[in-house]
C-alpha cells in the first residue's frame, strides 16, 4: 500500500490508530514523512490526526512513543508468563509438528504408538550406521508417513529428531529467546538467559542411554569431514591407521563381471600426497571384526570383571558431583555479592575507585570459579558418557554365551568403537571398553 501511494496510486491512507501503523516511533515518522513528500496524507481515526496538518509530526511522535511503550509492556508481560511456566517445569509441545506424541482428553502428553515406532526405527537405523539423509530416503522408499501425513522426508528433519532430548521424556526449556520485542528475532540461547532442564516431564520413547549414544555418534562422525554417506553398517567406523581419514566403500568394475566391493582410504587420491594404505574387501573387513569379537567373547568373564572395576574405581562420580555442587554454590554466592554491590552503589554515594576495585575483584573471582566449574562439568559429562558405553558393552557381551558366526548390527554398534587399518597384517579393532584386538589376515590365509 505504501509503495502504491509513493507511485501516485493513492493520495489518502486511513488507518485505525498510530499503534496499527507501525511498531515504533522511528518507523512511524519515517514512513509518514516519506508519504508527505509525495503529497500523500495519512489519517489516524482514533487519535484524529491528519499528517499534512502542521501539528501532525509532534502528535505522532508522542502517541507512537506511548504505543511503543505499551507494546513493550505487553511483550514483557507475555515473556514473563512464558518464563514463569518454564520455572515451574511446565512443558508444551507443538503436536502438529512433533512425531511420536499427542494430547489426551485431559490435555496430558501421551505417546502415539504408531508414530513412536517410526521414531524408534530412526534411532535404531542411525546407530546401525545410516546417515540422516539415508534414513530419509529409506522412509520415503517405504512410503512411511511423516507427522503431516505425507511421505516426504528430509535429512534435516531426521537430524533434528535425533538431537531432540524430548524423546527421552525430559525437556530443555528456553533453548532460544527473542532478541527484542520489536524485531521478534529468535536467537540460540548460549547462556544469555536461564535454561531449564525438566526430568520425567512426559513418557519416553527413547532411553536416555540410546540418546547419549546417538549424540556421541554425531560427534564421532563430525570429527571426519570427508566421512562416507553410505547406508552401510561399517560406514564411519573404518579408519586409516596411516593418515587418520575414514575408509569408504567403493565399487570396482560396477558394470562388468569383475564387479567387486572394496574399502579404501577416502584420502588416498586427495591432496598432493597419496596415502599408500591398502584396500580391503568387504569380506575381509567382516571376517576381521568377527574374529576380534570372538576373541573378546572367549575372555568375556575377565573383561567384564575389569569393566566393572573401571566403573567402580575410575568412573565413579560421587566426589565430582560434590565438587560441582560446591563450585555452583560459590558461584551463586559471588553473583549475589556482585548484585548487592551494584544495587548499593546506585543508592549510596561511594568512591568510584573503591566500587571499581571491589567490582573487578569479584568479577575476576567469579570467572575463575566459573572456569573451574565448566572443567568439572566437562569431566562429569565425559565420565557419564564412558559409563553409558561400558554399561552397554557389558550388557551385550553378557548375552554372548557362544562364539558367533554372523555379525549382528546391534552387537557390532554396542561393543565396537572403530576399526583401524594399517595393513593386512595389522587391523586393530577398538572396543568401547578400551580393549584393542589386533587381527592378522595373512595368518588366517595360511591357516586356510
């Protein structure tokens, strides 16, 4: 409409009130003056203001400022209400866009069993080596309906689901916040305002252990920029022992009778220096892992005993949790001291030099303790993740009473970390409890 007015198509704009015309004083005055230059008048019914009148600008400035403050007040009241609900741990979901949950007659969050099966399928496939894009393609091929009822899936949607803690029955509230009441731009909350973690706020579809393993898998795959996107069990698990890059699945002679599948270093022909590591057939990879797992099964009683000792002695977090609580308490104490110092300075006239010195000393102490707290929390998170890995390792190893002849995807992903290839004489299979088994394919060939 403003564009048409500036182009001479409109000579009078009638609007309900100043607050409906623009969200702030600057926008109101700028637009009105721009229209005045073209001889276009704006009439505000509620305030009875004609902009071509000599008093128009002054009245608009005053009324726009009042409207802006009213808008700010309403926005802040709404924000306060939302944050108050967050403090009370009240969780809301957008069911139309959230696969796996729905609302019952009483308004409670309940599991949608049909959709929950899809969620579990997505998590399972990711832990079996598939990428979010591969999972999306597989769901489309099977014509599985998404949350909107159609069969179109996107890798970004799958990734978002895999990183959403709400599937564990817990919720992080206030992940984002509004930058200001005018632009309403949403920003990621990196500590600017308080986040709230609500435990057991609703039924879980995925266990916390599964969720943590998925996040660990994301981190592991992110460490290799040239990782494979193949939907294969071994994808992102085979590492070149010579240059550190991932091995990728390649098809040689894809169109003739000599067709074969091999795994070779992804960086073999990248860059100036060629990686001289060997390639392996898929069968060789398979047999190496099978042999390594069977060696672990043979010694499983001793290995499980060692793992339980590690859980008890190395991964115990009682002292760290006490340390974390003490540091958090100290941090809150200093935070209150800073707050009291600032409030006191605003009501009592003090020496500016004394205030600055006290403030700087408290701030330095605050940041020192904050750094220590962050280090403590990082160690706790690392120990927690390792504990989950070893618990899952023990749980799955205990079920293996006999040597295996076939590789189970569940067993492989739960106990094997990576497979490191140096040569056919030295293939190192790293297990999630820290064990490393070296397999020599040449010995196998001689035995055969």
